[in-house]
């Protein structure tokens, strides 16, 4: 088997934590907080395994395809977390998680990647055409999420038909997402990047793909345990549903991108880092949110794309600032610090619910 010693250690630790998380979940031991922490730790370790697999895949597929594949697998837990939350009647958690996942990627994760990459490597450059394409898709996807909310806030004739409007918007977004895949996955001319440190063993492509699939499925399973432990943990720690969804669940659900994107920036693979990080919020807006609208009746819920006013404004501000930062084709630690600071301000505003 083409695993190095460090690979086996990571797999062993991840397996042990998965077992611990499963025991605390099914045996109902550890009170209200331990199962929550154990499932969160399991998600984080699975993220490390995904990061290791993406490193292997990225060397051969290019930045665009790597970002699409990574984000698709990384967002599987997001989909399941929100579905389980809707099934449990945690509507505020579900809505806040969708917005929080976008904010966590475009502000916190991208900002940390710029900080880590900038401190380690100085100013980093990425392919400008890819940055423009990602910015366009991010703008279009978020704009589509804004329209249903505005119809309700402005009391237009469409108000009262939010469910039907959300279904139509969801179908159109899924079609647009499918049409965008060929351009997103096309290998573009990528400027020379400092090569990542090579591992002792290079995995076969089939093994890297299999590991991505296995860890994605495992992360979806752990997300069920995570949601089951969420309500008791919120009650015990006195955390509101909105803050839990916007910050805690969103960051845990995006643990894959949190680890992978920052690792890639540290290794000076800025094109891969930008693609992995920004593909995730695009897929959340264009695939995960629409899928939740269409699938929510299966769990006895009715999810729409109507966002509360403050969440809507926070989303728009975050996207505008992010586009301003990435369109020039380079990044540094100060820009990253500014993004992280804005994330902290928004998160604080929702601490009280």
C-alpha cells in the first residue's frame, strides 16, 4: 500500500477519534459537551486526510478541477448537517449555517490563507482569469440568494410565494452550476508556483480518489453525530441558534476547506488555494442551498432562500470586500488580516442571536 509512515499515523489517529466520537454518540456518555467536541475533532481529522488526498490529486488535475472536486466532497457534510438540523426543527441554525459557511470561506479561511501564505512566502500571485471567473460566479450565486429575501422585505407581489420562488431559483442555480463545471474544471495556464514539499510516497491517482470518497462519506456520517450533540451543547453553553449556525456549525462543516486551503497557501500553491477556498462558497450558494430547498420536504421541513435582514447585509458586505481583494491577482498578509477582522466583527454582531 502506497502510504508513508506519517500517512498511517494520521489514518490511525483519525480512526481512533472516529471510534471515540461514535462511542460518545451511541452510548450517550460524556455529558452534553464531550460528544460535541469529539464529533468536531473527528471532522477536523477527516479534513486533514482530505487535505492529504487533495495534495496528491492537485499535482495532476490542475487548480480548477482540484477546487471543484475538493469543494464538492468538502460540502457533503454541510448538506447533511443542515438537513439533520431541519429535521430537528432548528430552522435558525439551518439558515445561519448556509450564510455562515459562505462567510467562513470568503472571510475567515481566505483571510487566514492570505496571512499564513503572506508571512511564509511574501506577496502571492494567482491567475487573474481564474480570479475573475470565481468572482463572477460568487457574485451571481449570492445575487440569486438575495432576490427571494428582497421580495419579502419589500412586500412585493411575490411576497407570500417565497417557497415557489425559492424552488424556481434553486432549479435555475443548479442548471447554471452544471453549465459552469466545464469552465471551472478546465486546466488553465497556471503561473509557476513554488512546488510543495514532496512526500516520501506518491499515491496512485485511484488511491487518492478513493481516499477522498471515503473521507467524504465518513464526514457525512460524523455530521449526523455533530447535529445530534448540537442542541444539548447549545443549551449547556448558552449559545443562540443563530450564532451556533453562523459560526460553530459553519466552521465545523467547512473543516475540510479550513485545513486544505491554508495548507496550500502555506506551500505557496496560491492558485490551488484560491480555487479550493472560493469554490466552496460558490457551491454552497449554487448547489447546497438549492438542494436543501428541493430536499427539505423529505425530512418534513420547508426550507426557503429567504434570509433575515442582518444576515443578508452581512453576506453582501463580505462578498463585495472579498471581490475587491482578489480581483487584483495578488494577496498579502495585511489583506488577509482585514478579511479575518471583518469576519470577527460580523460574528460578534450575532453573539446575542
